[in-house]
C-alpha cells in the first residue's frame, strides 16, 4: 500500500490529525499546505468513494477547528 492509499484511508475513517501528519510526512510541507491538500483530497474522495464515508459532510467536520 502506498502513502496516498494510507492517507486516503485515514481521511475516509475521519482520522483527520493522523491524515494531516501523514500528508506533511509524504509531501514535506507546512501545516497550512497539509490542510489545503487534505481539503482537496477530502473532496476528491467524497466524489470517488462516497459509500466509504460513515458520516455526513456536516458530521465529518463537527468539532474540527482550523
């Protein structure tokens, strides 16, 4: 399994902090860049793997402050 498959799984599982840490590691980027990459990847996964998400869009972001 490559890094992006693992990151995608973390995103789908709503393991937001772990996903951002993995993005920073994979890309060697800043936290702000990781947040942007995460947001883009999240939208891609919502379109391509909608059934893998266990919560709605609103529930996904509940309690997350960036």
